[in-house]
C-alpha cells in the first residue's frame, strides 16, 4: 500500500509546479476540492477539466536527472502501470486560471 496521498511536484528541487494526488485514494472531484481549499493562497482556481492523469512510482535510487532535495528516494512519473507504479491525478499550476478573488 502506497503512503503517497497528495504531493507537490516541481521541475527542480524546492519548486511547486504540479499537485499530484493518488487516484486510488481520491477522486477527480476530491482533487479539485483539495487544491481549491488547501492552496487558496496560490490565487488559482482548479476545475474538473484541469485534472490530468498519469502514473507515479517510488524510486529508491533516483537517476541523476531527477530533482530532489534529500538523499532518500523520490516519487517520479512513469509512462504507465507496472513495477510499483500507481495512477495519479495531476493539476499543473501553469494551466490553471486565476481565481475570481485574485487581485
């Protein structure tokens, strides 16, 4: 059983470019609710049509090109199921619209 629930993924260590949610534990609707509630400070609004899908797995020994801020393993995207991969919902922040209360 995966310990992965909701994670912030970034293109570089310390960045937050995508919200990635375990699709075995949460629905698409719950993914939108989580983002709109917990990341309100981003002043972005997620909608169902913004939610993409993919697969993630845990890499005990990440490759050199995988960004990480610890020496431990890391979760990363993979092309499909297999080798410990599980489905996820993906919200890419750059694709979201500003919320109506953004100034």
